[in-house]
C-alpha cells in the first residue's frame, strides 16, 4: 500500500465504569464491532484506559492486568477476526512494574506496544512511565505509525518524537475538575473546566499540524466519580470530556464526537503520509494553555503519586503484584493461526 493511498479509519468514544474491567472489555468489544459494521475501516482506535477510566480512586488498584492478558488478547483477537488494525490502551503489568501500555494489533498477529512516558498527576499512584519512542512500522498498512496516550498529546516533546511518521494513533482519558464543589470553588472549577474543554477540542488538530501527519484520537466520555487526591474523603464528581477526532495533517477535522454527543464512534477517510509540518515546535513543555491550578496539581500529584507507588511496591501492596510478572517485547511478529488459537483459549 502506498503511503499516499487513502484509508478508512474509525475511532471509538466509550463511557466506561470505574474499576469494572471485565464489563468494560465487553463494552469495548461491542463498540469495536459496531464501528466495524458501520464504517468498514482498515483501522479502529479506542482510548487509553479501556479497562477503566484513570481517575484517583481505590478501585484503580485492581485494574492492572498482565500485559499479555485479557485486554491484549481482546485487541489481537478482534484484529485477526475483523481483518483490520486495532489500537487501545490499558494498565499492564510488565515485568516488575505497571505501565500505561497502548497496543496496536495487526491481523497477522503482529503487535506493537508503547508505554506512556509520564503518568498524569494522580496516575503516578498506579503505574510508572515508559521510555520507548512509540514509533513502529505497520506492515498491514505499509505505514510508519506513531502511538500516543493521554497527556502525551499535550507535550511538544511528543510531537517532536513523532515527526516523520505517516499516521498518529492513540487515546485520551481526560477527567475534568470536580463539578460538585459549591460556592466560590464552583466559579473557579467552571473556569478551569472551560479551559480544559477548549484545550481538548484543539489538541488533536494541533498535533496533526505539529507532526505533519493525520491523527486518529479516541477519548473517554461521560460522568465519573472519583476521590480527591491528597484528600480522598472528599468526593470528586466530574466527567470525561470527550473530543474523539479524526484529523488531516493540516488540522482539518474529518469527524468528531464531543462531550455532548456522548458514547459512540466516528469514521472517515484520510490520506496518510508524512508532510512538512504546518506549525513549528516550541521549547515549551505544554502545547495548550495550562493554568496555574493545573501546574500546581501536576507537580504536587506527580510527586505524591510516585512516593506512594514506590512505597506500596516495596511492601508488595499493589494488587497487580499478585499477577504473573511476565513481559512482552515492544514489537511482536506475525503469529500462526494455531498459535493465535492457543493464546485465545489460555488467556
């Protein structure tokens, strides 16, 4: 396939339940199948955290699964069955740690794994960051593909590492500020919420223009109730802010699902291929506007979460430490039919 030949892509925007790994995987499978029936795509993307929204809550301690476990097997099985490339992310145990791993599965059994570089704020309580480049050659498409998860989308350094790829694929799990806090706090929260919604709306097209490649960006949507980091007795009722988008390399939005659209999927035809980026890179850390409140939360929650993660790991208190400690390479080659059947029945 020529890198300049148009391809059909689809993106899924799910509303998932906190901590309900098995039922969420069933829902993700239903949405992938529905997107395949409606759009007949060559690529389907679901968000990071497809096993559970990544929020601060005790339930997140039971969300991680072995890297080759049920979430991985779902993606690889459906890719083979539906004969299309499928990508999605989940909290995975890889060796002695947990990571936010995004998997891109191909119909021949090949798979490409990317670990998010920095857990976002409170996510540091539950997993650590990876260091791979997230750039792979997808033989099914004949394209060089870049993978991106969560607030990696927000950072100039991510667009820098992905320059030169033909297509950017990935997902977002972006919960907003607590929408249940009253009085003067509510006015502050509403302002921050509006800033985050604007940032999430603009981000996919900004990345497309910075990288010089089309983008398929899948996001969570819908209400979710978590706990307040550093003060877990205070409820944090909020919502995933959506903005699933498919964009051309020049930032033109081909399809979009907003917060108001709710759960669903979109499809569009795009022309992959690396082109000259339309926007320059910056030495700044963040691409969108980041308010002082976000800066404060980012640094405080990162530091606190890393301390808690290491403390719990040293004492064997992470629930995922009871799962097998195996790992997979970042790139897996084709799998024969009999091997695929064996993996599907033993996962």
